């Protein structure tokens, strides 16, 4: 948490959990906790329980498996289709899109992502590639398979569909 104390159990990784985590990296926290939580969120969403712990603690992995050390992240009900699981786990992230609050709300209601709801595109991507969707605070909210390239999106003044609802996996 924000006081440096270990949280023993987390039911769901949400914005409150992410905001309580330092983005710093250290020798004991390789890759940073934000990176660990990003992948833990994915595993949890796929129905996998995760324990994050330090190897120096107690009996290491044995104590972690018995949930005596570290932080336990409970598995969520896996309601993703096989296609969504494939998108979420088998795709390389080609770019990112920062969404406004309206777009975050819309995709949360299983609607397609329109370009009018995108504040900024980061990185280059082509049609059909997977991008990460971030909220205004740059927290990951979803991934999506794009219907057009970044250059196509930047060349138009009209609102076009960036990703169809069926091609969006919400965290």
C-alpha cells in the first residue's frame, strides 16, 4: 500500500489498488509493481489465482503456495470467450490509445471504440494489430484489435470506428 505495507489479499485489481502502488523499480522489485499488477490482472481475469511474493521471505514458494506470505490476488470468474482469451494472451501490443472518460464508459458497456473518444495515440500500429487502451490516468483498461492504422485515424476529421466491441477485451 502507500505506506509500504504488504496487502495480504486482493479480490480485484482496480484503480484504487493501482493508485496505491509505487511506480518505482528497485532490486527487490524488478520491473516495478505496476508491471506485475498488469500481468496479474490479466491472469486473474483469465480465472487464475496469483501470489506475488519475495523469494527471501520464509520458505519462498512453499509459503507462497500456502498463502502464508506475499499478496494473494483472487481469480475472477473467467467470462471471456476463446477469441477474447486469444486476443488477451497471444497478441503483441503494437501501440496505445489514451481514452477520455466517455470512451472508457462506452467500452465498459460493450460498445465499439470510436476515434472521437481517443485523446492520443502512442506508438505506430497498422490495421488488425492489437493496442492497449488506457484511461486518462494512463491505467490499462482494455486491449483492442484495431480496424484501421494510426495514420488512417490521424488523417480523418470524422469519427470512425477504431475497434469493434467484439475485438475489445476489458480488464
